[in-house]
């Protein structure tokens, strides 16, 4: 794990996969709208990733950029875990390099974490939020999941699936990850923080579909990973709750945070 900074520092964890067409405007957007000290961790799976030469060619370079090689295994989940492990900030924000997440909302998310929240969701489904583009089925399922988890399972946020999230340091270090693949990590960490009795908040954001490059999101392949946590949340709300603030069985068994290396085998 990266050594935590003794002063406030924002860590932006950004998984990349051949984002040569997007990475320069993404970094310039962060540079223009994130005004506090930050590190930008670009997490790549392989050295041939087209993102890397595009970053190297930037003039002037963007301050704070760090390239992180994901050695935990291919895929976005392991890329996020590798980024968490390398991060040094007191606030860790996950963003996508395809420019779907608005860097103008980062400051509000970080502020809420420093005021006591452990998870802050960028929410498309509150006043001031929205979504532009993207497949209709994906949008519909996402909205239904967020609304139903909020009203039927008591999740404090209305956007359960957006990965644009800010996390406190203790979420990164103390909350174990059970997921095996996909983008469902945000839902898992948000639910587990809520079940521990930690504060979960949200800020409005507008999500915009990518205009260049190819998405790695595969709805049918990753839907079961979302469904696992959705059903667990509903079951916990309706058929028995272990008690807010108590550790999950997986916490006791594994005792490893989101940034801890996965055991071999």
C-alpha cells in the first residue's frame, strides 16, 4: 500500500484500457477543475496500452500523474484494487478515463468525505443529476436498482451503481472485497459501509457516454455481480439484519481491505 500522505491529498484512481483518444482531454479537465493537491493514478494492465504514450507526449505534462501497473490480474476490479493499494490520499475518488465523470463534482465529493462521510456517490438520480447517452437497457436497470435499493432496502443514496465515488481512507483499508470481476465494486463498498453504520452521502452529477474509444462494460457478463449484491441488500432489509455497525462474516474471515492483495489460489 502507498504510504498515506501526512497532509490532505486527493487520490484519483483511474483504470485505463487503450484510452489514447480520451486521456489527454480527461487529464486537462482534471487539471482545470480539481484545484486541491492531488495524485492521478492511471492504472493499466499491460505496458503496450495506448494510453501510456499519449500521456508521455503531453506538453506541458499534468502535475501529479502516476502510472500504476496492475499486477493483481487483468480487469477493472483488479485495476481498482491496485490503484487503491498505490494511493496515498485521505480521500480516494474513482473516475473513468472515458470522460463520463465530471471533474467539476470532485471537490464537493471530497469535501463531504472530509466532513465525515465514508462514501460519497456521484448520483445521476437526484435533482441536478442526469445521464446523457448510454444503452437504454443499462440506463433502465441502473435507475431501477438505485430507486428500489433506496426505498425498499434503506440505502441512503439513489444511485447505487455509478462507479464515480469518493471513499474515506478507512473504507479503502478496512472494508474487504468479495467481488471477483466487473464494476460492481462501488455497490459492494457502498452497501458494506452502510451496513457498518458509516455515513453514506451523494452529490448530483451528470454522466455522459463516451464519444471515443471502446467501452469495457459488458452488461450481460457483469449483471450477475450486481445482482448478487442487490439480492443480499434486499434480503438483509426484509428477512433479517445482522445489526448496523457489526462486522460482516466475510470481514471476520478475510480481514482485508479493498486494497489488500488477494490471497493466492
